[in-house]
C-alpha cells in the first residue's frame, strides 16, 4: 500500500528544501509506482520532468560511488520509475549503454521571459550505433563515443543542440523553430532534413546531406552561410579556417543512411547479410558461423541500415559492433 504524500512536500523536494527523511519519503513514494501506477497525476508535466531529472541525478551519483565507469539509460525501453530497481546491483549496470546526466541549466528566452531548462548529455559508450529521440521528436543516431547535449524541452524560438563525434540527424520539420547544431567549430542550421555531422577533436569537421537542405557557417567569421543540398558535403579546414564544399562526388560512407525497401521471408541470415552488403556497400560478417543459419522474417521498408540492424537485434537476439573493418554480428550476452 502506497503512502500518501502532499503536494507541498513535492514542491519542497523539487526546490531542494527537504530534510533527508522527507527526501527519502518522496523517493519511496515515487518508487512505489511500479506496483500501483498513476499516482503522479497530482503533478504537472513540468514537475514530473523535474522530479525524474533529480532522481536520475541521484542514480548517476550512486553509480559513480560504486566505482563504475560513466554509464546510464538502458538500451531497452522501460518506464523511468523502473530504472531505480534495475540499478540495485552491479550486474544490472552491465545492461546500461547510454550516459545520461543532468549537465546544468540553460535559459531560453520566449516572449521576453527567461525559461530555465535542464540540459541533458547523452554519450554512446557501446560499439554500435544507437538511436536517441530528442524532445521535438527528431531522431539522432549516435556512433560509438559520440556525445550530444540538448535541453530536456525546447523552450525558445530555436531548437539548439551541441555534439562531438559522429551523428546522423533526422530532424522533424518545424519552420517556426529552426534547428541549430554546434559542432567542431561550425554552426549548422536545419529546417527539416537528414544529414550527418563528423566533428572529432583533431579531425576536419564534415557536414553531409542526404535529404533536404542545411546551411553551414563559421561563427567567428562574418562570411555568408554555405548552403548544402542532397549528396553535397562541406568540410571545415580548421588550420586555414575555411570551408571546402564538395558538390560533385557522392560520399560512399553515406550509403548506409539511404532508405531502402527490403523484405525477407524466412531467409537465412547468411543470405540476408549478402543482400545488405550489396545494398549499402558495407561488410557485415558474424563472430559465430552458427548465426548464419538463423532465419529472418521481416519487412524493412523505408529503413536505413542502422535501423535495420536495430530491428535485427530485437528479432534475432543478436547484437553488433562497428569498426574500421566493417560490422560484426554476435549473439547477445556473448
């Protein structure tokens, strides 16, 4: 049976005014939703979001106290209130693949009013490409060791994010709220399109477009923005502080982001890999020859390669790793 809790105590918790005993009572009350969901209806959506953020911060601190590396939200989708239970033991920590932390606050101005929003930081610590959904419904695919920072809610006129590493964006159209990305010394402005950004610390930053259009500029210069259309790329040469535009040759590495129409009806995985290799210009293999006999029945209409691999992970109980040589499929928990 859940304990009753007052809205006033919730407000004290959100404002950091609770005693240790009161804070423990709030956390126990929130954890009890696992058995009897729905009692958080007394909270506004903003209060629920803030409460989740505070509790996640506490979870992150507890993990670090165990001496574990930075880790966070689980690959599988669970209600937030269940996360606390899954973090009770070190064995459960091994299931977690994303770093998800509260990294400060940011003020967005809207109608002359400063709105404070929590800033989230997500890092892909796995060896595969992971999907992250942003507050506006946009999708970003994070390559290994890639980080993205964004607000828990896009509150101002602009939808602003920053990133390092390599990520592919599928931005939801919203002409009233331009999407802005800060990466590797460049500012990329998007209206609704799909494109890749490579922004590693000691390598030239690249922006490559698949669909739609984006504009790119060097913020410390007053020059005009460079407009990019499908199959075009711009490279920022940091040494000379210049943008080099490539509007002629297609980048073969972008082929994995092209949407395909593929379906398989009880086809052995060995044959599926051959089709994917040819379609996307990649090299997919297995760490276990036995995987080639797995049978796949799936419709991959209008999906890119990382989305197809994600679906295969769920349907075949496999996982995969990417490196400079290609993609390797493995049995889960191997």
